[in-house]
C-alpha cells in the first residue's frame, strides 16, 4: 500500500526463500553477478568460497545452484557459514 513502506537498519539479512528462483530485483539491487541461469554467482572452493562479487555478500543453496534438494541446501548452508566465519574471524573451527 502506498505510503506504508519503511526501512529497518540491519547488520545481517538472510533470505530463505525455499524453491523460489532468486528474485532478480534483489540480486540487481545489491549488484550481485548472476550465472547463465539467473542464480547468484559464487565460487564454492578456495578462499572466498560462497562469496559473491559484492563485499560481505555470500550465497548458498537454491540461491546459488537453483532449485535442488534440501540436503544440498543444508550442506551448502553449513559450508557458507564456515566461509562467513573465516571471513569475519580470519579462521574457523566449524566443520568442513
């Protein structure tokens, strides 16, 4: 409804959208590069894994690979959590 919009300051935003194709407007608003299928683009190995081309923006699961099984989303979520921990703390004790 017009006039009802508002902004909330946040240090962290997690988008958990299930089996929905990544919302292109969200990716575009953040300037996140997309792969040929329109998913958020990020490497999955080495330094900076799961990090997009935008500093401090990480992606995993359906947002990165497209619609898939929940077990893949869980695995990538755990790996992405480790990557974020390494990014923030310089190292991680989280399992690989």
